[in-house]
């Protein structure tokens, strides 16, 4: 079994040709869209990925390097895609270099993939570019198929690279090199910051006497009522789980945000031990009660006219529990 030092994601692929190129060259690519950037930022070097196509899970890889390329419209191996309805053309500047670990080709319709399969079923398809799986799914995949013993080709991508920047003024946006700050970016930052900064205080607030290390902080999860932005649960539940549901808002929290989170919590009955609403600001009085913990996010010494890398924003981010 592989040592779980990173997170595990399934990356949805749009067609068979693109999948073949991903496998042939040990590459994953994401478009010049906010979803493409979100996926590229959310997945880190050292994480694990599998490809998802036609309701089947293909291979297991470790991410060894992340690269963003200028002039990617003309770079192999994937051609640009133009959508007839919108007329928009997308190409693949954001790329992951992959090290094959295991060969497998497994249907999603098996118990070992239930966590991700439920997300897909409730979403009604592959609306998102990537899906974060839980620890148990990763352990299961690590024992499927066989160790990779073949070889892959590497493409020499002769093009300059760049590091994508986040800006806070729309007029500064220049896709794909500069993206305006978006809720998806905030979700990714919060997911990475939450466990290392305030999760211990959160568990204490909800009277959960279990070590922080027993919990995993996962990305978006589909529910019957919608999508919860961040899903916190026990890695190895015994008898029943303990869920913390997190909603993230770029703006000031409103009454409807608390109501939305409470609806999500109701889907889990007693296993949802609390909700966390993360927002830029909160009203003086709010309808959250004891069940929902407000947490204010901010970026220390942020210059709204500046340009920031994802890692710099992660460094500047502060999370403050509002009691």
C-alpha cells in the first residue's frame, strides 16, 4: 500500500483521445478557465490522482511537478476545444507531470468508490473538473490492479512558463496569467488552511474530544440540497461518523447563508455535529445559534491593486473564530 502523504483526486477527462494522451505522456491538463485554475491550484505536488472517464477509474499517479505554460494554444498533446453554444475556445495552459504508480481500470459501480460515485450521481454528471476522494477510497485504490512496470513518453514542451496570479480588481484580470479572486480559489485556500490553523478550536467548540489528526478536510461534496464547499469527517469512523460542514462566502454573511448551511446539516441527522460558515464579515447578530460557528477570513496587509500567487495568499490568510 502506498503511504498516504498527499490528498487523492479523480480528474474527469472529456473524451477518449484526451485520456489516451494523458496516459501516453503522463500528463494532466486543465483549461484556461476558473475551473481549470481551481483544479491546478487545488492539487499539490505529492498528491495522487486517477483519471475518470466513462464511469471508469483509470490508473494511479503521483503528481511530481506543476507547470503553467504561455502560448499553450499551440502546445501538444491536446488540441483547443471550441463550444458551439458559447463560441468560447479553451486550451490547456495548466499541467501536471505525473509518475505512474499503479495500472488499473475499474468501474465506478463498486463499493470502494461509493464516496466519489455519490458525488457524481447527485451532480448529475461531470460538471466539475476534479473530485477529491477520502482516505478510505485512496487505500482501496492503492490495492487495485497492479504496480506500474511499463514506460511513458515525455513531451518536450518548448514554451515559457508562468506562475498564475490572483488579482482583486476585475480590470487587472488577464486570463490565463491573472485571474480575478473567485470563491473557488477561496474554497481551496480555506481547505488547506483550516486544519493547520483552527480545527482544534472548532472541535473544542463543538465538544468533540477527538484528535485533529483523526479528521480529514475534503473539498466540495454534493448533497441532495446542493453542494457543501468543504466536508470534514473522521478518516476511520467506528459505528458512526462525525461530520462538520463548511460553507465559504467571499462576501459578508447574510441570513440566507446560515439557512443554507442548516439545510445541508439536516441531511445528516445526528452525524452532522456542527456547521462552519466562513465569510469576509458577519452581521452583529446572526441566526446561526450554537450549531453554526462563524469564522471570519482575511488577508493580512493585502494591497487590492497587487498581484498575488496562490501560495502567497495562503501565507497571508487569517481565520478568526467569531464567538
